[in-house]
C-alpha cells in the first residue's frame, strides 16, 4: 500500500475517534444539562410546595420539603433563604443565621417567599427580632427604602431608637414612604426625649402605660389604676414585641372626674360608652381591690339595686304590650297588704296620676302592681335579658371576665305575691355590681339591648394596624345577648326615655338635685339596704337623653337616700364631665 493511502487511512481513524469522543461529550453534556434542569424544576416545585405550607402555618412540613430540595444543590440561594424564613418564624435565630449566610453566598439572591410579604407577616405577628434579621439580610443584597422602613420599625419595636431613626431616615428618601417615615421619626424623637415609649393609651391617645427605655420594663404611669387595669395590662405586656400600642376605651378625663366626684365616699362610679360598651371610667373607693380579692369595688362590689330595677320592670311591661297607662290614676297610701305582709312605699304618694309621675317619684306601690301584672316568669325573663343569671349561678367572676354580674336570689316561697312585688322594685331577691348597673343604664338608653363591655378598644401592631380581636375582656355569660327580641319599638322606647328625663326635670323627681345646666340627662335613683348602718344610694343614667352617648352608675355605700348623697355625687360627676355629655 502506498504511503499516501496509509496517511489518509490514519487521518480518517483519528477523525472518527474525535467524532465519537465529541458525540459522547455532547451526549454527556446534554444529559448533565437535562439532569440539572430536572433538578432545577424539581427543586422549584419543592420550594413552591414549601411556600404553600409556610403560609398555611405548617412549618414542619415546609421545613421537610426544603431539606429535600437542598439535597439537589441547585437554587441554593432560594432554598437557604426559605429555610431561614422558616427558622426565624419558629424563633430559632441561630439556625436561621447559618441559612442566611449560605443564601448570601450565591450568585442569585431571590427572596424565596417574597421579602415584603415575609417582613409584613413577621412584624404583624410580633416577631420583631426575626424581622430585623431578615430585613438586614435582604438590605445587604439590595438596599431599598421599603426594606429600610421595615428595618426601622423592627428596631423601634425592640427599643433601639438610634438605629431605628437611621433606617427610617433612609426610608424617607423614597417618595411613597416619606410621610409615614417622618411621622414615625417624630414619634421616636418624642419617646427619646421622655425616656419612654408609650405602649398603652386612653381613647384620646393620652399615655397610660409606657416602656422605660433605660430599664426596658413597662409600667403604668398612674399606679392607682392598677386594680382596674391589672389583668388587661398584664396581657398586653406579656405579648413581648407584640402590639406597638393598646388603645383603651378608658377616658382619663372621665376617670378623674369620677374619682373626684366619688371622693372619700365608699362605693363606685362607672361610665360606659352607650354605643360600644367601652368602659370610659370605673372609679372605686377604696381604690385598691378588696382584701383577699383581685377586683375593685367598681367591678365586683355587690349591692341590692333598689328602684333602678323599676325601669326594667317598666321595659318588660312595654315589651309585652301591657296597658301601663291603665294603672293610673293610682292610690298610694304608703303601703298595701300582700300575703298578709305590709308591702311598703318609701312615702305615701296619695294619687299618682301617670306612669311619668310614678317613675319620677319612684312609687313602690305602682311598680309592685306592675310586677303583678307581668307575673314572675315574664319579670325574671326580663331580668335575665339584662344580665341577671338565674338562681344558683356562681357568686364569683368567670375566669377572664371583666366584672362580676348581678344575681337573682331565691325569693320567699311562703309569700309569692309579696316576693314578686319586692323583686319588681329591686329589693330582697337580687343584687347588682356597679359595672353591671352602668350596663343596665346603657341598655335602657339603647331600648333594651345591652352593649358588650370592654376596657381595651383595640391593639395596634408595630405597623400601626389594628390587630383582629383586640384584647377585650371576656363578657360574663349572663351579659351575652341573643339578637332577639331586639330593641323596643320606637314609641315604647320614647316613653321609657321620657319617664327617666322626668326623674331629673320634675319638681318632685328623685334626681332633681343631680341636674346640671346644659346636660340633657335621663336618670333613675335607687335606695336599698337596711338601717343601721345606713341605706345604699344608687343612681343610673345616660346623656344626652335625646341621643345617648354615655351611661353611668353611681353607687354609694351607707350614704342614705339616693336623692341626696347619690344625687350630689352624680351632679359633681356630670359637672366635671359636662363637655363629654353635651
């Protein structure tokens, strides 16, 4: 064979070998690329499933999916970012730190679950340290005004005000955040100058409790409110890093007005918002809780209600369509015989010409007759609607409840007619607490529907957003109302309000001494208990009578007839609170 042919054959052999090797390399690269793409897609799917589990609150499931995804060594930045988010949400900052460091090393740095959505969720749930660490991590990758905003909020919530101000200044560089960031900087500047960060405010924004920036401890600014606010405040402060602010229903101006009006007189003065049931004021004397108890007088002191119950008797009669006006004119000799026992009025009223007069002068005989027309069952049903649990209910408060409700007590079975008349005028077989009495006034103002009482109106999270559910204390079961039967018809409601206004404006009205010029008030007085050591005085009411906003109850232990000392305390309160009642 010629040398030329040998040379050509050798070249063809070498070229064929190169071709085969090239084809093998191409196949290998194609297989590797396909494998990588498959791993890439599978990892993405696992991360997507983990994201769904995370937002569904299934952290263990999210973590297991992400650890499976990490096996493939692709998308490591996104996988580690997601693992860090899960660990931060769990509170494991140490474990999260390793994943954040690993996530930062990659060429690509995607936020696995959406950085803004994650930061919002962490801040809303009160995980401030977790939010701070994640915002810092994302800021190192790409600094933006929105990341600076979240980082500033987290630092502020953790009490690091200098760092917060620096980040908020950066956030203010963004036009969309400038106004919010500057407002937050002003709030923090004020806190720095005072040395405290307000965490609880009254309904007008006045501070009630604050976090001391030096000691990092929170306390009431008004220690005398501790018996009233102890439990709600403890719940707020237990939520470390939780709400930025809790707004109370309490109005400090009305609280001080109530305390000053009550003075040294043993008892309580409670005011509530007619529309919402928010407790505007709850003054007690003594201010501290009773020895051996955890509740102040305003929330747990028990009193025989006396004639304030007459308005429930009248409301029930109107609701059942009884001919109330048909009782009048009525002869009131000062007592009548029931079951062989004298059922007494507090004075002989002689001829009582109308229901308005019967309410104004608080005629026992008239309301004893009205109770008989109603009957025991319908009267007890009405009292139950107004929060008096049936006989045999526990005497103490339900766990977590704001206050202790009144009770229906066993009447005298040997004298049913006498016992019914006494119950209809609020004597013998029932008791009430000051808070409950104020709620009775609010319910009467609303036509027979009791509002849900609460001390905490709302919680605001670190973003300044209301937290769903708030911290309202549990309402005692007796106070909970079904939607039915609803408020009184307009005409009956107008009659109820008119008669209570008459108690104040009538020349013989038992609350005439409580009248304050410029305050259109509706009231009912009650005197109960036995001498000695003296009768208890009760006054309930609401104002303005034509459009009720505030309802109240004054209870003065051993103060004598309500038309004197009870009226005096009420007048003092209304004078001091006149601006809120006009």
